[in-house]
C-alpha cells in the first residue's frame, strides 16, 4: 500500500464549479499534509498545508484533514480556467522533512 | 530575488552514459533536496544535502549521487543511465530550521 494515494483523474469541470480533490494516507502518525499545484513544464508550488486534523481556508481554497478516516481533501470554489493544473497531495516526514507525494490529479477548468 | 534555478532545461542521453544536473537554491536557503518525477506520477524523494553532506536518502540506488558546494548550490549525478531514469528531476531548497520547500522548474532527462 502506498503511503499517500490520490484519485488519478483526470478531472474536467466547467468554470465556476466547486472542485473536490481527494487523497488517502496509510499511517495515522502522519500529521503534516500539503497540497501542491503544478502547471505544465513547471515545478510544484505550495498551495496550502495543514497540521493534524481540521480545516484550513485561504481564499477560494479549503484544505481538510479527517484523521479518523485518513482522508485529505482540497476544495476549490468558483473554479477558474487558470486553476487548470495538476494537484499533488503530500505528507511531510522524516529527519530531512522530505515530502511523499500522491500521484497527482490533473484538473481542467473549461471556460 | 531569483527563486530556485536548475540547468539544463532538457537533456537527452544514451543508456549507459552519465549525467550531471545542477541546482542553485533560493537566496538564503541552506538545504537542497532532489526529487524524481516520472511521467504521470508524483515526485519521489532522492536525497537531501545540508552543509555539503547527504542527510537523508530515499529508495534510490547508488548510481544516484550528489554534491553540495559551499555556496549551497548542488549537483545530482546519475551513472550508468537506464531507460527508466527518464523523468523530470526537481530540486527543492529550504532552510534546515524549517519552512516551505521551494521547487525549481526541473530538468527533463530523456534516456534513449
């Protein structure tokens, strides 16, 4: 079982839709979770991070962690064509604070 | 302030050859991590360098080696290239004390 598993997509939605991106993780000891956005031919950029359980909101983006079900989610409200990218969930761990990523979900927001 | 820079952008090599990829961290950062991202997959941690020493290593063979220089820049070397080494190689810089890891644009390596 992979440490972090992500819905593979691809996902295509109309502009203005609410987008839900999801991942599951295997180890309940994991505490730090990140969401990265990666545009084509670019490196990943950090969107949001959460610690432990609960919700965190930043503008149109909400990150949610449910420790009881080992589920992490990213919600995008009022999605825009500029949100079209690959979204990667990740957990942070180890002495090097290395990131373990899911496989990514490719999102396309249609104008 | 320049972010993380990597060179070259693209590279084509033949099986069995050796390759060196370069990374300059974001100004003020002292730690460099390298990741391999195969097509359609998330990045996988290769190793991390701090104070010119390898601090942590992921599940990669010894064909993958690295170096960090006194100015914090770093190199990733891959020997005896396999077709399976074809990937986007990402460098991320950060502070050892904590904080966000900033990624460079990557080097696309194709092994034929």
